[in-house]
C-alpha cells in the first residue's frame, strides 16, 4: 500500500513479488506450444506458478484493503495494483498501493489525531511492508511534533493566566492602599 500525501505522495506500498517471469518453469517445448488445445494444457511447474500467483494476488488485495479500511476518510485514491501475467494468460496482482492524505491538520490537535490515524492505517495489514513502516514512522514523528506544539501552547496559556493573576492581585492591593511584592 502506498500512502500518498497531498502534494508529495508517500504511499503504503506492498512490494512487488520477486517471482519468476510468467514463462519460468516451462521447458523448451512447454512454452510456445503448437495446436489449439495446447494453450489450456499447463505443465506441473506452470500450475504451481499459477497457484503461487493466485495466493499472492489474495495477499496483496487483502493488504491494500486493510489500509483502505483503516484509512477511511484519509484515502485520496483507491488501491492500484501492479500485475504479472501467469502462464494461464490471467493477470495477478503482485504489488499495490493506496493513496492517503498525510498533510498536517489545521491545528496541532487536528494534526495529532490525523497522525495517529495515518499510523494506524499504515500498520493495519497483518504484515506491514517496509514502506508501510516508513509511513508509520513519519506519522509518529508528526504526532510527536503536534504534541510538542500542544504542550508549548498549554504552557504559554498557563503563563499568561499566572501573569493576569499577578496583575489582578497587584491592582487590587494598590486599589486598597496596600502594597504587594511578588517574587517569581
């Protein structure tokens, strides 16, 4: 799966199959057979390859669907697949990606929530790919920065409240004719 950001587009990507070419396993005579019925007759090696391709297709599609389900609301484009044609002439998905919006939110709080959802979407499949883990790490970094911004804003707000309190106390004391010394 590929997570695509708006603008720069990282993606959750399920790496392509390191499989043999579609004609692998065919003997010197098993590949380009002559005759009309030969196209449907597959060697044992071809049947094994078709079985592997079918299994890979199921895994790739499930992997991308997990990203799409967990990334609902963040998906910018549906799953796209890379295919390999098997010896039976059918196309099988051997890799794929799903586009996900990884741009920051409007506020640090929105960015934090979004980063957590991006991370969850990246790690949703049973076996996240290297690209998935990279996207999850980037989302974790985005979340950490958002937390720091939230904390800084909270500290600035608290400092402002303390300053107003001191000013208020100083104003009341002066109004009452008393003096207040405040030490920080």
